[in-house]
């Protein structure tokens, strides 16, 4: 479970930066949700990873 959360957080962080780049390249015409939604899930996964890590 801990390893899965770490992998998901890395993938979602990469998606966040890709979404932010897409919004910036399109001069703000694209929805900011392309960056905000993956970041929300990345924060949740990072929090879950830290909680699993502290239990050990």
C-alpha cells in the first residue's frame, strides 16, 4: 500500500506540472482544473503515504 501511494503521488505530481504547463502554453484559455485536480489527488496520496510511513 505504501509503495502504491508513493508511485501514485509521483505520477500525479508529474501530471500536475504537465497540466500547469498546458494552461500556461494556451495563455490561460484552458481550464485551470487540468493542474488543480491532479494536485488535489497528489496531496491526498502524499498524506496517505506519510501516514502509512509513520505507522511503521
